[in-house]
C-alpha cells in the first residue's frame, strides 16, 4: 500500500490539535467551561428578572450563540475518547492518490484544492467575526447583555469579568469549532476515498479490455480482477465502519445543535428586522458578519450531509457497469457481494430529519418566518 497523503491538511490540523490530551490543559478547559456556564446562568437569570420584549429581542441572539458554544465545549470534552477512536481508524483505512492514474489524480487534487479554499474562506469569516467583536473595536453594549449585568452585580470589579469574557472566548469556541470541523473533515475524507475506489474500479475494468472474450480463459486477468475486487471490498468495509462511527457520534449531538442553531438564526434575523434602523455602523458590521458566519456554517454542514448521501450511493453505479461477462464465476460472485454491500447509502437521520440540502433550506425558511412573527408581535405590544 502506498503512503497516505492527506488531501485536507488544514482541516486535519484543526481537528488534531487536542488540548485535552494534557491533564493540565484539560483541567483549565473544564474550569473555563464551568466559569462561562455560571456567567451564562447569571445572564439568563437577569433577563428573566427584568423581562421585557425589547430586552429579549435584543440580547437573545448572543445568549443563544454562547449557549451553543458552551454546549459544544462540553461535548468536546465528554466525547473526546469516542472521537479519538473514530479518527484512529482513518489513517489505517486510507488510500493515497497514487493508487490511481496521474490524470485522475490531478482532477481529484484540483477538487480537493477548491474545497480547501472554500472552507478556508468560511474559517477566515469566523475569525474576522470574532476579531470584530473584540472590545478595542468599540463597545458591545448593544449586543451583549453581560456588560450591564457585570456592572450591576460587580460594580468596580466588572472590568475584570468583562475583559476575561471576551479574551477567553476563542479558547471556549475552539471546542465547538473542532466538533463541526471534525464532521466536515470525516465526510470529505470518505468522499475522497470512495472516489478513489470508483476510479480504481474504472481503471481495473480497462485491463486487457481489447481481448474481450479471450479474458475468460486468461488466468492472469482473472487473478488481477479478483485481487482488485477484494482490495476494494476490504477498503469499502473499513470506510463503512468509519462512517458508522461518525454517524453515531453526530446523532448524539444533533438534537442540541439543530434546536439551538434554529433558535440562533431566528433570533438574529429578528434582531436585524427589529433594530435595523437604530443600529450603529460598528453594530451593523458585527451583525452582518455574525449572520454571514452562521448562514455559511449552515450551508456548509447541509452540503457535507448531502455529500455523505451522494458519495455512499455513488459507488453502486461503477459496479453495475462492470464488464462481468468477461469474468469467471468466482469473480462474478465477489462482484455480487460487493453490490449487495453498496445498495444502502449512509445518511444522518434523527426522527425523520436528515442533514442534507433540504434541511438547510428548511431551517433558513423557518428562521425568517419566525423572525417576521416576532417582529409583528413586538409591533403589536408597542
């Protein structure tokens, strides 16, 4: 087997950076999650104590977003062992690009390069969003309720919590980032590997293709076909095992992320509709970048979920097109076994909800609809 070359080194670097491997770092991470959770409970208590529809519409977006980040950080620590077990399989099960011909390699490399660029753009947008919300770019009082809560409860010591809240946030956010980027990386690797299997099968079909029916009596040809099919089946089984682990892990966190994610989109769209006329310029930039980041992540995850469905079902068609009539009985039986293993595509489904294109569109449509409803509610109460 040729050496494995990672087609997505940037994403792998983010996923592989494991602070929890060190006991001291893990303890600090748990302390950070605990502090943010306590602060978050205080913010929610303040909002209930001083309940007002304008207060809810204005500060719910960031409250829900921080909730998602804290939940992501908790899952990152709690599921660390399961995640490491899943990714331990990947290097052992992967083929290098050298398994296929050079022209096919170039096509795949170009495709991987485009994917890397698109994901890099999303990451740069997220980094820019975090940076623009730093204290030195202006007050966040219009967007974050924590400032007035710190001032009310901690008076002259509020500046310590204020700076800690924003300086420590990127470290807390990394837990969430690592989880969803791990999902993206896993599906992209599976897509790449199954594409390699497809290309390898197509190249296998071309062996001595000019001899046609004479291949039935060609022992060397039949041995090559048998070897190739068994190699592909072994690789396909390993990939299916990896996909099953990823799907199981994703389903564990899917209810939380999906529910909170929809609430974030609704609250952000509601904030924009209600306060668009009164926002300062820096707040408009912050809200625009927040919304753009969330929409981009929603689109990316929906696209990745759809790729998992498409690529696991796509392997079936190269097998159907195999020139089995030139093969001996043993090879035909092996092909049929392979076909039976490829009849069911993999997808991430929970309670009838599947991560795919339709989910992304439905979530965006639902968010805008509820945001307009909240806008009408606020107008009727004024």
